[in-house]
């Protein structure tokens, strides 16, 4: 598919989305373990503009997944504030957050999380079915998304018939089904070899740059820092921006 095609298919529904898509101010997350307090996030501040690909780098236990869960509305902070696509999500009801997440946020996981009994096409269709999109429209979009990720000839295969790289492409297509403003990916190349991993990172960058989707991924993959527009290091719950080196 051409770059114009990627832009057309991957583009977010941005009519009501401000230029600053993610704004995090003084966010803290504290877990209670055996009577002790573990500070997973310590006053995190973050701003991400529309169409930016961000890499969150850090060791296991550094707080990357915790931060992604907060950005996706899967968890709430113990302190601080989070705005996503102009919505102050930690002041919303549980039902409102669920609806917001379904339409505004896409998720991609290390383990792909595809339903094994469904084909690639049916996996991509599923979020649109839940969102009550008409059969004609969801089938059209599912075909376009699978074409965008290079799986036109594999769309009727089930996950066990696909390689790891192909499964992750299906997962990305599914995450884009409802035209989210934000795409969150947790270790998306963790199950892939270096060649497929790089291809997935470049696909994320194209989706951000050409489609206007804000992509935030948590990863150990050092290559992500080379592909991403902005890289942050998360160490013991403290987030710092990494300056790009100029060759």
C-alpha cells in the first residue's frame, strides 16, 4: 500500500482531538506489598503531540507497563492528572472511561492476544462489531486494514497458521479498527526476531507520521529509540527525556 493509502486507512478520528493528545502532570502510582509502599511512578510528567511515536525505555519493573495502563484508562493514578485527547480521564466515571477507551485508545500486546478460533479478518472485525458498526462498514474497514499491514492474502487464516510477525500485524490492524487517537503497545517486538521487530517498529512510525495517530510503546528493544520520534527513559518510576544524538 502507498504512503497515501496508509494515511487514509490508519488515520485517527481527530476532529475533536487537540494538538496535545497526551498530557500527564505529577502522576504517582503506589502499590502496597506486604505492608510496604512501592512507588511505581514518582511524579511523572509527559506531553505528547498528535502523530508522534514515543518509545518508553526501561528495565522490567521500571514502571513502563504501569504508565501504559494509566494512559489506557485500565488503572487510575494515586496522585496527579491525566488528559487524553482532551478528556480528563481520572475525573471520569468507570462507564465513561470504558466508552472512551473503546473508541479512542488502541492496544497492542507482546503476546498478540488474538482470539484463536477467529480468522485474522474476524479478529480485526471484532472491535467494530462490539462498537455496533454496520456489517458492510466493518468488513470494508477490516479488508483495508489488513491490506495496509500486508496481509491481504492471509486474512482468512487463523492465528496458529500465521507467523509471529504476521500475528502482530493482525493485532495492529485490530487496534486501529475504531480509528483511535492513541495507540499503546506493550513490548510489541518482544516475541519477534530482529527483522520482523524492525518492520513492526517502522509500521508504527508510518501509522503515526502518515495517519496522525499518537503511538506510545513500552519496550526493551534498543532499535525503538532509533525509529521513534521521541524517547523517554523510565528508571525506578522517574521519567526523563532522552536527547537524540546527531551523527
